[in-house]
C-alpha cells in the first residue's frame, strides 16, 4: 500500500471531486478545488485534514462565492516537488505564490484551526485587509510547560520514521478514527467524515506531513504581530471544543484591532463539519456586513 493518498484510488470518490485540479506552484503540486462564481473565498483547513473538511460547507458557499479550497502542504493530495518550507511563514509564502499562479485574489479567507493562523499570516505578510473568518482558531502559542514540550515532542515524532507508520496502522482499525477525533476534538463526525479521515490517517505519508507541520509550528511571532492584522475578523469558537480553550480564542481576539467572536453551541473543534449550514450562515452574514455579497 502506498504511503501517500493516491488520487486515482483514494480520490476516486473524493468530496466535490468534479471541482478538483492540480497546480504546480511554490514548490508543491497542489490539490485545489474551485466552485461557484462571485467574490473569491479562500478556504484553509487545519492540521491533519484536507479539502474533505469542507465537503458539505463548500457547496453551500458556492451559491454565493467563487470558493477555492486546497490541501495544505504534505496533507491530502498536495505533494512537495522542491522541498517546500513547512513553517508557518513558509506555508503562507507558498500559498501566496499559488494564489498568484491561479489568478484568483481572495476577497475573503475562511480558515479552520491552524488554517486560521496561516490565513492571518498571509494577510499580514501580503498587507491585505480582506476579511478573515476563523473556526476554532489556533492562533495562540501553547501555554506553560506545553509551550516547551510540544514542539520538541513533534520533532521527536518527526525524526522517528516509525511513528507515522504506527499511527497509520492504528487508524486502519474499524472505528478508531472516529473515537480518536472525539477524544481529541469533542466532535462527533458523520460516517462520511469518518471514512475520509480514516483514509487519510491510514496513509503514513499524510500523517508524516501533519507531524512535519507541527514540528515546525511557532505561533509566538504571529501572536506578537496580531495587532498588525487590520482585516475585519470573525473568530468562531465551539462550546465543546477540546482542542482550543475559550481563553485562547478570547486572548487572540483581544490582540486583533477589528475582531468579534461568535459561538457555535453544542459542537466541538470540527464544528463546521458537524453543522455546515450554521457555519455557512455565519460566513455569509459576516461577509455581507463587510460589503461582500
């Protein structure tokens, strides 16, 4: 079995497959999905996920926008072709090159978890002031002891070639992925989500990409520069989120000059997957307030 997801087999029934294409830019062969017409909405998923995370949300947003979703470097079907940088700054720079390559400058960025940090980094680095919407945003460094231990643990996992293989084999056991996600995120995903996450987690190359990303993840600089994020920003936390505490969202919002917080009640870290209709309504409502319709 291949270490990496294969588009012809693993992607044969991929959500919104008819919108997919592959674009080489910024050191990667990117898997990109594009649907709809109107203002451009760029969507950035979180660590360990892929475009399937937007499977039900994307068609709802495509009624209003040109939706562009991508698999982050090392995730899903996006592959490195020139040793692309997997740091926060490196990913943001590579995505900026991709945006230029496809010729669709965003009018709005929607991110989830670590994807929110990447979106914020793109906005700051490119000096864009377009709106940012972040679901269960991972914008703040890990607190206390975890701030020192987590990056080192991620590096240890990355340098051990067997870790990703072991994790991928565990994910192949029936029901293990859904249980893992519920314990880690507080979310109960549907059978389709379970199927796609299981498919990705069973590939050691995808697991390696997620671990590689976290091994290079540093949020201290972004935290210090959040006051430079002049974009109208909406952060949406989830009341049952086990991954990002309420205080972390509130602390990030306090640093962003034009920021509001909404709450999705009764959902976990994958709230946008649990209730895509509510997520879409929040996005459209906020975008309209910013003159994007």
